């Protein structure tokens, strides 16, 4: 593929997203990995335009392959030197890790479950790859929520999109979350994804959520209508890097995005960007497909 992607040819409407999803191969022996833009807690409201599109994208993920478990990585959970994996048993608590929103956003409900065997298998995969890893339970705080309370739970980068996808209750398939590396180093987070890629052959759907444009100091960046050229140029550079055919060259292009002149403007702190590297690592040497080219919140399928 050429080094410059034709933006107008990419899926940018719901009809085009659905078509891109329908064209994904059915791979029951190795489920694809997805990077998605998880958005803000405001996506909990269905009337939000982006949330509607996100729901359309997510809705088609499950039928692809023989899905048995979900493994989530989120921009909102990072740990240093040690990988943590949730082991919350019959019901996953929620960590409402945001502040300054209307009261209704602190009353959201989403009932889901974990599975200790799945959590332990994720830990084993990390350990087999040389990581120090362990599970964390409901009895242990995994971080602070937006109101300053420490506690366990799935963060909004997990429960908000899953609530959109399945409603307020989904207990059919276990949901387990694992932490990203808080150094935010691209190579280290790529290695995290690589460590769990074998789980794709065991019925695990790996999802990694963040935002490719995320500057809370400049809210104009979040809309393509108001964003400056530096943000738009960086958004285009991401799509160009994803579109590279050769996997080794693609990895170099993705890592080099951190050197782009627009990178630090788009990512003052790159916690929302490195989940892209986790997904890419979990996809191994497989192909990549752009499922939606939403500005700042795209969806990519790795490992095809």
C-alpha cells in the first residue's frame, strides 16, 4: 500500500463501518485484536453521535470466531514493573474514574462477571513471556476513581463501551481487564500485547481502548471541525502507518509516530495512545484493517 492513505476511501460512515466489519474473515482459530476509541464517559448516553457509531462497530465483533472470553486493556489502568489482572469473580465492580460530570454518570449500572480461571490464564501468559504478573481482587484497590475514592473495579474505558454494546447486564461471557505499562514506553506496551497474543487461539477476544487524539488542555482537538492542522496531520499519519503492508515496516512506522511534530500536542501524556501498541503487539505479524476512520477515535483490527 502507498505511504499516504486516501482518507476519502476509508470507512467514515456507519454504512461503511458495517461493510468493513462484514468483510472481516471468520477466524475461529485465531480471533482478531481490536483497538478502539473508547471516548469519554459521555458516551454512556446513546444520543451521542460517536457512541452510536461505536455501538455499531462493537456489535459485530462478537460473532467473529469462537468467542469465549474478553480481555481488556484500557488507557485508564496502568501499573509499573508488574502486570495486574482483575479477578473479580461473579460480579465485576465499577470504578467511576472521572470527575466533574453530571450526577447521572455516577449512577450508571453495568453488571458483568469475571472468571478466576481466565484471569489466571492471562497471568500465566504474562509470566511465560517473562513478566512479573498477578491477579488483583475486590479486596484490593486498583486505583482512584474521579471522586478520590480508592477501590477495585472496571474503569470507564471498559464499562461504558460494554454497556453500550450489551446494555446494563451482560454475564454471558467473562470480562477480565489487565493493566498497561505506566512507563508508557511503546516497545514495553507492544511486548505486553505480544505476551497475550497466544490467547487468541484459546477463544479470547482482546480489546485495547484509548484515543489517538487526547489533549484535555485544548478541547478543540476532539472535533475534526475545530481541530487545528497539527492534530489533523497527526491523525492522518496514524492512518498512514496502520496502512503499511509489511509488518516490520508497519511497526517502525507506528513507533515513529511518537516523533511526529503533532504527537505531543495530541498526546500531552501518552496514556491514551499506548493501548494502540498493546493491540498491535497482540496482533503479531498479521494484517491490519481500518474498520472506522473516525477522527481521533478510530477502530483497527489487528492479526488478520
